[in-house]
C-alpha cells in the first residue's frame, strides 16, 4: 500500500522510475531468478505440508523438482540437440516408469548424469530422480538445495553415519505413492574417472585379485550392498545403465555451446529378489557387473555397436514449454529493469548491477566446475594403507 501511495503522489518520470525500482528491488531476488522462487517454495512446503502430510509434500515436490531440473534437459535436447538412444531388451523396457528402481551407472564422463536426466524426462520420471551423492553436493546453489529438499541421499564417507542415512533414504524412496515412481541413481565408483584414479584402481585390483578394468574404477560395494539388503521385499528391480558417447568425451560446456551430442545408454533389468543376500556376495556381484560394463564399453569403442537393440524414446515438449515459461517470467522483468537502470539509474546503482552479474557469472562457473573430470572428488587419487590391506 505504501508503494501505491508513493507512486500516485510522485510527479516526475524520474521519481516514478525510482519508485518502480524500489518495487522491483524488493522482488528481484525472489522473482528474477526462478530457481530462488523454487527454493522458497521448497522451504514453505517443508514448513507447512511436510509435518502433516508427507505424501502430499512429495507429490507437490515432484512438480517443483521437474520445473527446476527440466531446464537442464531442455538445454540439452532443444538447444544443443543432444540425443539419447536406449539400448534395452523390449521385454525389460516395458517395466520403465511402472515401478520404483535403483539405477547403477558408470561415471566415466562429465555429462553422463545429464543423459540419464534426458532419458528420465522422456519417461516422466525426472521429478522423482534421487541421487546417492557426497555431502558437499547439497551445498551447490539451487540444484544442490533442490536435491536436499527432494530427499536425495548425501553420504559423509563415514560408514557409521552413512549406514543410517542409507537406511532412512531407501525407506522413504519406496514410500512414494504409485505413479510417482522413484529412481535412486547410484554411481558406485564414487568419483569420475581420471587416468590417475584408474592407475590406482588397477593397483588395488591386482593386490586383491579383483577384475582389472580399462574404462572404470573399482566400484565401492558397501553402500550398494546395504541398500539392496534394505530394499529386498520393498523394491522390484535394479537397473544397470552404461552410458557411452559416439564421439569423444563431451562436456557441459559443449552442451552450452550448442554442440549436438549422441549418447547411448545400454540397460539391463535385474529382479532384486534374485540378487544375493550377503554383503560379500553382493560386493562380488557388483564387481562382476562393472567388469561386464567395461567389456561393453571396450567393444563399443572398437565396433560402435551394443548388444541390445536401440530405441529412441520420443522427446516431449514439456521441458521446452516450461523453460520458455520461466524465460518469459524472469527475463522480461529483468530486461525492463536493466533498460531503466541504464537510462535513469545512478552510478552506484549501475555498479551494483555489474557486481551482481559478475557474481552470477562466477556462480555459474563454480557450478560447471563440479561436472569437470579434473575437478572430481579426491577419492581414488591416493591409495591409503587401509585400501591396500
């Protein structure tokens, strides 16, 4: 109301503009960058709905998560023209988007996660995709916070604490209602592949008599084994997904620059009830699975072929429409604001705007840095005494 009174009593154009700027400045933090609007919505949901109705919270959260994450898939699919071909047995493929699942992925590339998200978007499971991730990931602005609000599993690499986190995380995953099918995305290698980590992985494998792999690190089986033990009788299937690219090692910067990328995901479905029961047997099963992954990747590099029929799941327009909506909602007010600052704003005002853009640019580079191979976690770089034993 005070804004309205002030606006109607000011006479000059410059004064009216100042009032408009005050209004916009009060709204700019929450309205210009829709990601912050979503984080505010997550927070309100947590405070208002979560204590009384967790099922309703998760249903609403599905759409909030989709509204945020689909912009990554929109940039990948519609801006860069990325394509993802699913290589999978037709009989197994019919189970997709009809059950909760754990997906075991390799972590050889910078954007393997994006290809998984593109596939999840096409089968309508993007909004309920959860990750097993290191704790630091939840600190990433916007996307990390969204992972936290959507109940992803953030591990501390302290088994005493991680055991409880996994137990609670997998329990909540299977509590989601039907038609809100959850994907638990697990990268058992624990970090992205680099030459140094691969060499160290070979040393440990030789010492312990494990399979030697050319394209993958030894998987960390403890969290996987415990998850399966907790999920038996609650989850139907585990999906093995191996991502490969037709050309080189694409990066997130390639996607942002509009480079068309062709990816392929070779997938298999395993019934949880058919998996071993003990931690030792599950660990061996996982290592053998990764050896199979490695053989698949090696053969693909040599022949450009996979051992499952390829299927292109059609793109949907949902992520594109959502992206355009947010562009209109956020960029139109922002452009109006910037043009007015350019012509009527004070020098201090303009300096603040420049500073904000610099900070946003630095934040974007910081977030992209998390995807770069050379900036992966330190896990696997050093062989500790404990690992070598």
